[in-house]
C-alpha cells in the first residue's frame, strides 16, 4: 500500500529509493541504523519535541473546599420547591403567591437575598424585567423577569462571567399556561444548580465579576436570556464567558441507558457574528474548530473533568441538539463566548409533555425522574469552570501568527497585559486532528515568541498564567 506522506519523506531522508516506493514494489531494505517503516508508522505526528505534555489544571485547596460544599440535598429541596408552584409557564399568573411564574420568581429572589447576606456586601440581587409585546409564542403583553445575583470582582470587576438556568416551564402545547407544568428537569435542575452555586460563592472573593442568573421566557423563545445578553452588550460589558445549564437533572435516557458521570457541553463553531472577511480567513487557516465557544469548552474540560468533580465532559461540536435551542444562543448572538451543559441521555417523554400515563408509560417532567446526586456533580463541573475563569487572568488579546515567511518556525505575538497578578504566558498546541490541547510551552512574561515547530502542521493557542497558577482559556491566533 502507499505509505503515509510523512513516512515517505522520512524514508527519503534515510536514502530509500523513492521509485520503488511509488511503484508499490517490494519494501526497500532498511539499514541497521535507519528508521524502519514500522518505526515510522508508530511514531507520533506531528513530532512533539517542542513543549511538554499538557497536564490538566488541578483544583487548589480553596476550590476543593467549595466543591465539597455542593449539597445534593439542597439541590433536591430547591427543585421540589420550584415544582410546588404548579406551573412556571412564562404566561402564567404573576400575582399569586403560591402558583405561577410570579410566585416562583419572588421565591428565587428571596432565597438569593438570603445568600447575599453572607457576602459582606459583595453580592447584590436584582430582578430586572421588561414588558414583552405580542410576538411569537407571546399572545398578549407579558412581563419577562430575570433574577440575578451579581458578585463584584475584587481585582478585575470589569471582566464578567455569566451562568444561567431558566426557571420557566411548559407542557405539550407551548401556549398552555394553566395546566400543571412541573419542569423538574427542564429546567428546575439548571435553576437549582445556579442557586446552589450562588449560596457557595456568596462567601467567596472572585477576582472577576460573576453573574448568576435564573432567567424566564426560555420556552417561549429565549426572551429572558436575550434581554440579559442585550443589556450587557448595550452597556459594553466585557463578558468573557457564559455557561448555560438546561436539562441537567438525569443521566438516564429513554432506552434505559445510564451515564451518571458524563455531562455534554455543546459548543458552536465559527461565530455567526464574525464579518465575512474574518469568517473566510478562519476557514482558510483551518480555524473553524477553534471558535471562542470551543476554546471555552476545552477550558471547562481541562479544569472540571477530574476526581474533584467526579465527572467526564463530552464536548459536542454543535450549537445545540437538533430541533432544540438554549439560552447560550442569546449570548452567542450578542458576540459573547457561550456554551451549554446538558445531560448525556435525554428522555423526551419527560420533556415538554402533558402529565399523563399512556400504555403504561408516565409522561411529564416530574421530580421522580431527577437524579439529585447527578445534578450536584454537574454543579461541581460548573463551579470548577466558573471559579477557574474568574481567578485566572483575562483572555489574551490580539494573538497573531506571522505568515510572511516560508519557513518551518512559528512566530506568535500578542498584547502584553498590565495585570499586576500576571505571571506570564504559555503557548499550547495540538495536532490538527486532536480535540484537546496536547502540549504546552512556557514562554514567560513576553509578548512574542518563535518556536521551532511548523505553523503549518499544528494548531496553536496562547493563554495567560496568573501568579496564583490559574490559567485563562487559550486564544487562537490569526495571521497578522
């Protein structure tokens, strides 16, 4: 058979006869000290002499303590309370104290305010909202309200990270706002996760600002998250990452398959907000798999798939599941980096369904189908990701690669940060067919580096390293 291209050139270098190779004749005898085909076939490609193997970022003692504080019993209690409101449909009553989305909203805000009392003034609770006029799935003017807990950053408050779950629910008919819609998994699970993290983080001191949100209107068309994303964009807020949790309450699928130690992370490819020029350049240089969202997903895998969380992270190279959508889309459309966490095996009999039994099958999003221990582990994944983002330096800006010369080096440059807590920078790289970063090179506190590794053969990224050891998501370089 034809030899792989790289083996072909390697054998040429050892004085093998290329005419025999190309004509598929018998293999050329190999000298005792030369490289054999077997050696070539088993060799790593590209060669990895540059840098060392990348080791995932392990949680420090402070983060471990916070992860240990995640309580599945509290998560269960929150979900149970949210279910008790009967329905949380966006169009349901807002002036009843026991039933409907208004009662749920007020209870969430009250709980968040209780958490904020432990924050020494760092956490503030707001309930921003607006009146949505008649629109798709909104047959009459409706107030859309989000509940936000904002923890101001102690070092870099202008850098912001957002995490959300949606607290509204629905049944089969998206306009049925009177029937019971417990929404235990979709998405009381995500809301409970966010609230549990708010309780834990209220006592913490993140370097960057964190916004923990329970948003409404998701089932009617992402109205609450769109309102939040647009508000942040209008105020020129520097949101460097958004984590969306939607349907994170069960690891059991509709065929009975179970995967209790995996969470999916959906990450969009090339941003739709990029100009046509940038999009074309991204495609030309092979950067379609290195969008900001996918770098955020890789970061989550690196800091949150470990023994401390007990979870694996399955990165899905898609915006979302087929025929479905989530609140991270609102942030992507606003130009922010955003990803979605969702359980690995969905049971659609327990989503968007009227409560009923048909042919012995129970339909409906009932609390009996939620695995609270699983949701707690997903909460740990989010906490490890969110905290690691907030404690690391901000993402590296204006990373470029010099492509003006035909050579086998890689020359990278970037803007040197003025962050007093910056220790330096690292270049990460991986083969073009690899999903995750495989190697890292410490380049110190510089704004450029030349590496003896071909820019044509691998994918590069540059990340900042703090004096505390935390590292930012990598930034993909474009040609200067």
